C-alpha cells in the first residue's frame, strides 16, 4: 500500500505540473486524492484528521465542477470515513481504559491543588522541598496527559 500511495502522490504532483484547469484533469486529480485517502485510511498510516483535511475534502472540492457520479462517490467516501472515525472516537471515550485515565487525571489535578496550598502555608523546611518535588512531578504528569 505504501508503494501505491507514493505512486498516487507522484501522479498528483505530475498533474499539478501539467496544470489542472480542465474538468477532466480536475476529476482525475480528485480521483487520485480519493484513492490516496482511502488507502491511507485502510493502512492507518496517518491520523484520521489529516486524511480528512488533506485528501478527502480536497477530492470532493475537485469533484464540484465535474460530473455528479464522481461527486457522489467523493461525498460517500468522505462521509463513510468520517462516520468510522467518529465511531472509533466514541468507542474510545466509552472504554474503561479512557475512564480510568480521566479519573486519574482529575485525581492528579486535585492533588496538585492541595500541594500548592500546602506549599503556600508551609514554613521553609525539608517538607517544603519534598512538596515542591511532588508539585513538579504532578505538573509533568498533567502536561503529558493533555
């Protein structure tokens, strides 16, 4: 699939060099974008948002001036891919793993707030240093969770 995708990219670049003013060339270019997006989606080589923005949406824009059958095909593939990406995201959010990670993140945020309160009220001592270490660890974890 990688080789097919690179051939598709090469074909698109060649069409760009030749100028894509005619409706037939625009439709052919749109077809190449559809194929590249479809293959990237199947092989999961790129992020779904990038596939939508860089391939499927561009393909549909190229079909707006061409025959309606190609436009229907472009919209169908665009909608099918978007729906599949939405379903995957919905399943991920509903998963137990995501819920655990979300509750852990909330727990860490609360703990960070409490540590910051303790730092403000604590006198300079050994415990203050350990609280600051704990604070930096929690901030780092929360930064990674975003």
